[in-house]
C-alpha cells in the first residue's frame, strides 16, 4: 500500500532506502509548487516568502513534537548536515573519546575523526 505513494518502478525491489531514498509523491508535488513560486518571483521568494515558510514550518513542527518554542528547532538540508552540525557543536577536549560503530555512515566517520 505504501509503494503507491512513491514513484519507484514497480519492477524495482528497493532494499537500500537509507543511502539513496526517494521522496513521497505529496512531497514532490509540494516541492514542485515551491519551485514554480520561486521561478515566478525569485527576488520576493528569497527575500520574503522563503523566510516566512521556514518560520511557519518551524512553528508547526515544534508544536507537533512538543517543543516549547520554535527557537528550540533547527531545520537542515539532510541527515548528514544535521550530524555534522551536532558533532561540530560539541566542546570536545584533548583526550576525549568519540565512539562509533564500524557500520557508521562514511560522513559520520570522517566528521568524527
């Protein structure tokens, strides 16, 4: 039933959704709508619309996950950017040890090194 929400070829058995996943149809439709808005009025999009949409999204997600304020939520491009931001925000001192599994994603290993 979930497969119908994606554009995957029905003959393709996707066993590795973690590395190169696909977006659901409603997300792609929303993205396409935003691209059209951006292309129609690029200056207004980047100076006003984009910022308003990000602020609204932060408010809605914050409320959904029970955060006291949107100030407690950061939106990032993808999981790699999020992990990188978290790692780089840590105040590690000489001698601190960073432990990760051998199966960790390559970017995680490189950032932790």
